[in-house]
C-alpha cells in the first residue's frame, strides 16, 4: 500500500521523534489537548491514512472534502508534478496562462445554464467572502446603493474570515469577532483623501464602513455616498 512508494523516513514511527509540536497553531483544534495526545498521519493512499505507528485508518471524510478522488492517485500526482515542472505559477493580475481559462470553460460547461463566469479562490472562507462582495458589487454596479444588507442563517457556516463570520450563525465563531465588524460607524480615512465630487469641493473624505463594506463619503453635509 502507501508504504511502497513513499520515502521510508516518512513512515518510520521513529521519524516522529523530535517533531516539535509547539509552533503550528492548528485550526478548529483544542491545541493544548492535541499536543498532549498527538494523532499524526504520515502517509495516505486511496481511502486510507497511515498513522505514525503504521496503522491504516479509513478516511471517511475524503480529507476535509478535498480529496474526493482518493489519496495519492497516480494520474493526479503526475499531473501536479507536470504542472509544477512546466509552469509552476504565473500571475493572473493583468497577465495569464491557458490553464485557468481551460478549467473555467470546463466548469462553465458542467454548470447550470447561465452560470458561466468563474472566479477562482483558495478556500471556502475566501469563496464566501468573495460571494458577499460580488452580491454587494452587483447592486452597486447597477446603481442601487440601498441594497447592502446581508442575511445569514442561524447555525450557518461560511468559513472563518470576517465576511463569512458575519453571515455565519455559529456562536463560538462569531462571539469575539463579529461585533468588531458590524460595530463600526465611521472612521477617518488614514490617507487624508480629499473630495473632488463637485467643482471646488475639497473636504475630507471619511471611510464609511457599513456592514463590513467601506465606501468613501464626503464630510460635506447632504452629499450622497460615493
Ligand atoms: C459553506 C461553507 N463556507 C465556507 C467554508 C470554509 O471553507 P475553508 O475551510 O476552505 O475556508 C466551508 C467549509 O466546509 C463551507 O462548507
């Protein structure tokens, strides 16, 4: 199984000796408890993990739902290696390369009709925040500045970033952070930006965060938000 194709040092329980558990701060984990009772995998193949002491453990969650095709699939490993060797990274800010376009086309092909624009993210949390931003940007772009409220559901989980926490409904995740997101009223722009909204106006602009979304607002009375 897994042991045949992996460096033996990875599978040797002795290789765990001297591993310092101190510095890695584990997400969604009671770190103190874990570090007193570490449960470490050292390899995986198909549906199983291999523990540091050589036991096979069925992976019933497909990683964290991100290894749905199984662990260590040769074709996937080869594709990752080939991609890294050919072009490991190219920016997508003003530049590009063919693969994300090809992947986006493939995603669009299998999506329901009308859902044919694809924006790639690195995690569910980033996806949730991006979706919230898109919803706000959509109404903003069509000139409707009044639709800015975001509605979340009790017990909903939308990741661990501020936007997702704000619409999420898991108390423990919200308690410490969300009030700081929703609690803002106004604050001065740190850049000292000046208004140029109408001729002759050069009053200070303030950042006016409303529901975690900022927009600039002139401090002159009776002006619309910009
Ligand atoms: C609906 C939803 N939003 C956000 C997330 C967070 O994903 P990630 O852990 O990749 O940030 C998840 C993860 O399960 C999710 O199911």
